[in-house]
């Protein structure tokens, strides 16, 4: 085994032996389908820490013919597929991390020379009798011509050239031309698989790698579920580690990947694997992205403020979606035509989530939102910071259903931050729950408001009054229909009185018309009529003692002449019922 040619399974074994491993071997079935077809060129672009390198290590362990790795895969889902044994340990695998060579070189020419030298050295060790050329392409052609053994070529971090040599167009073209010469239309290539952050660079009519099918954050095709954790996988981990799923979702969810299965659309909610794993193992929900090269890029692009980009970021931090056009993006980090290109780049970097059905972007989750806050905190964006803080307060108040605090916050923004009412929107998950609270609070604070929802006519108090009257007749004055009528606010009985009456009705089991007509008399056990004198004296013995009752008492004349009923709800919550 070599360092780059048939590197073995060690790196994949590390993943299998980790505390958390989520089976993504279904990816192998997808790549098996494409071997020795026109679709054998695959380019997968995902943000950092989405499992791209782990996937490349898995493919190297599966396809490499220098080591029998059946025992690694026999318990994984790929072992159940028909193509499993056909391609297992069947190819010469070249696995390269391009970042390694770029970091050790001072130019693209030096990097490519170093790459070819190292690969030729390992090829000559295995096939010394077939190689006499110092050019990599010719050497691999000669090996294939003699052995008919094809290569699976795996390139990790293939796009590092475009991230580190952002402005060097010539260097980028030389790199693309080398890849085209090495890979395109070559019989020795059974499968060419590249992973990186960026899709393949566009150079107008210069389409060096047009043979590749791209699986990106914008269009993941049928490989959406294999990079990142799905929602079901995260739920299982939360159960295993006794972590709160809702909190995990708030911190790390939000990447929406849409794929088509025939005519059916399927949407995956994808999570950043590295962040989820760290949160599960440590029990601490935090920002695990740390400051990478993409973080520095984020600050640079925000600082440009293309066409109101600053305003878009503030709106997205407040939870809004921003519509974009992804068609003009050149798949690099410099050639921006406008604000849409910057936003599209941020999708590929993982700082935005793209919603395919309506062509909009959002900030995916709390972790990424914190990255924006960290970035703008180092800039002269004091007004943005104030807006973010104000938005957080408003969101907290909304969550706590503190409508008055929401109204006060909006009024403060208008009076002190020079906002206009029309610039502010309050988005709630359920208007039936929050709408009435907000509408009343806004009225109290003199805030003009438009409630964007339809209210059912059945919620009108007068309509409810009419319906309850009809229901009383229909249901023979059932308990439910009577108190529905009493609580509609259209009778002379207050809500508190209705509550007290309901206690009494429940206590005596009064149901139906006959129950309402019977005499309401309940004598406490052991109580004599002589004991009633003080109560009658206190609450009166006239024709209508109810006019003299206190708020905690209910008193009415019984049909039997000379008898009165009195009940009072004690502090203990018990009902005291007396009759004479």
C-alpha cells in the first residue's frame, strides 16, 4: 500500500471506531451505479465539516484492491445491495488531498510537479515493468493497457486552488487544464470523484471539466442525504445521549436540501455532523465552527455591502427570507456581478440555506447566526448590532407571549432608531395563539397594525351568542350549551359569576332542562334550620336577597316559600351550600 496509490483503510477505520459513527455507506451504491458510465465523473461540494473527507476515506477503503476490507462493510447498509461484491476491492485507488500539495508549494506549477512526481514514484513500485514515461497520464495509460485494471481517483479539497489563489486566474486555468488532461475521456478512469466547498469554476466558453456532474448545496440531486446528518439520524443521537432535540434543532438545523425522485420532490433537513457530534458528546450546545478560512471570507464579503447586502443580513438575522438569482455566480470567490453572487457564495460556504421552491435564502441556525454576529462585531456596524440586539429582545418577548414588551420594543425602534412602522414586521407561528395578544397590545401603544390573517366568522361574539341560544334549545339546556351561552359575553351574568354558578352546577350534577327547573336546595349534614339565622341576617331575607350578596356568594329564593339558598366559595376552594 502507498500514501496515495491504494492507501488502505486506516482513515476509514478511525471513523468506524469513533464514539459516534453514522452509516453513510449508501453513497457507495450511488457511485457503483456510475462506474464505467458517462456519469462516472462526480463533483460533490459541501461546506466544511459536512463529512466530505470521511466519505472519500470510505470509498478508498471499499474500492482499493490492495486490502480485503469486507469485514469493515459487512455490517453496513451497502452490504445489502446487489452491487456490493461486484466492486469491493476491485480497483487501483488514487486518493489525494490537494490541500496538502498546495500548502507545500509556492506556485501552481510546483504543486502539479510535486503531485505527478509522488504518484509516478508509487506507480513504478507496483508496475515497474510497464512504466517508462515521466508523464503521469502516459504512465497510467500504459498500466491500464497492460493490466486492464482501472483506477478510481478520489480528490479531496480539489477547490483549494480557487480559495487560496483567488485572484490568480492563470494559475486556476493551469490547474483546471491539468485535471482535464489527466481525467477527461480516459479509459483508465472507472470513477473520478472530487469533493470541495465550491462547485467547478466557470470561465465562459472555457469548460475544462464539463464532464463532471455536480452535487451541490443548490442542487444535491440524489446524494443529498449522504453529506450531513438527516433529522431522523439526529433524533436517534439525541435519544442515545439524552439531549434535547428541539435545542439541537435550533442550534444546528436549517440546511434545506431538495431532491427529485421522479416527479416527487423530497426535502432533507440536514445538520452539520461535526457540530452535532461535539454537542452530543460534550452536552454543550455551542458554536463549533470556530474561525476557519471561510469565516475570514465571510467578513470580507459582508464588508463589501453589495447593493444593500448589509440590510439583507439584518433582515435575515431577524428571520426573513431573501430572494436571490443563483444563475450569475461564477463558482469562485472573486468574480462578483452583484449582491446575488455574494449570497450564492455564502450558500456554498454554509452561511446561508437555499430554499429551492421559492428561490430564497435564510440564515440556517443559531450556530451560523452567531458567526454573523461575530463577524460584524469587528466592523463599524453599530447600527446592525443594535438591530440584532433589538430583534433578539423582540423574539424573546414573542416567545414568552409578552405582547406589551413587543409593542414597547417596536415603539422604541421607531422613536430612537429612526425606523418606520412599515419597516417592521412581526412573524408568529400561529396567529390564532398570538394574534389577539399582539393586536390588543399594539392598540394600547398606539401602533398601527395590519394583521395578515383571516378570522373566522364563528369567532364573532354575537354569532357565538346566537349559536349558543340555538344549541340550548337543540340540546335541551345541556350543561355545555348553557355555559357556552353564559360565557359569550352577551348576558347579564359576568364571567366570574358564571364560574361560581358552574361550580355549583357541577357539584349538584345539574343537567338538562328539568335540572334547571328543580329546586336548588342542599342542606349540610347535621345543620339545623336555627343555625341559618346569622346567614339570613347577613345576606338578607327580603324578596330578592341576591341583590345584597357579596362577590363571593350566590343567594337565591327557592320555589318553596320561606326557604332560601346560600352558597359561598371558601378560600380553600370548597363550596359551602346552606339552605333554610
